[in-house]
C-alpha cells in the first residue's frame, strides 16, 4: 500500500496588484477617511498573504492556505464598495482591486473545497456553517 498523500491539482486565482496600486495603497494608509484607510490596509495585508501563497505554489512548497482562504476583510469590502466611485482615481483603483482580490479568494476557496469534496474527504464542520 502506498503511504504517499494524495495530491490534488488546483488552479488558484491570485491577484498581485501592480506596483502603482500597491504604492497608492501605501500612500492612503494614513488617510483622514476611514473607508480609504480600511481598504488600503486590507489591500496591503492581503497582497502580502497572496504573494506568499503564489511564491510557495510556484516553488511546489507546502503552504498553509488558511491565511489566504480565511483572510479577514472586516469592513474593508463594504468600505471598498462605498469608495469605488470616488473622484480620486487612486482611491477608485485600490477599491476596485480589493473587491477583485476578494472575488478571486472566494473563487479559489470554492474550487479547492470542491476538489477536496470530490476526493471524498469529509467537510470541515466550520466550512458547512
């Protein structure tokens, strides 16, 4: 009997923002506007997590996906939706980017969980909630 763990093939959708978007987020991290600060911080934090996942996947290394799949957006997505039509172009871009990042995290997590279920692994009780 082979004791090798089963391997699964999953394509992750990971968005690493351009240097310009990351720079804009850094510039807005101390904004006077709470929504802008929340979006900037979430974008920078999620980008750091996404880079770790992308790099580990590219190198074929083991990686804990929980920080990516369970990234805590808090109120940042609501804030992004509130400012995505801002007259400030850089604010719009960081809001739109964060919204897209969240969509890709959700899509990747759904794909991963579907593959796990397909392989017959029992679902985690917390994932069913």
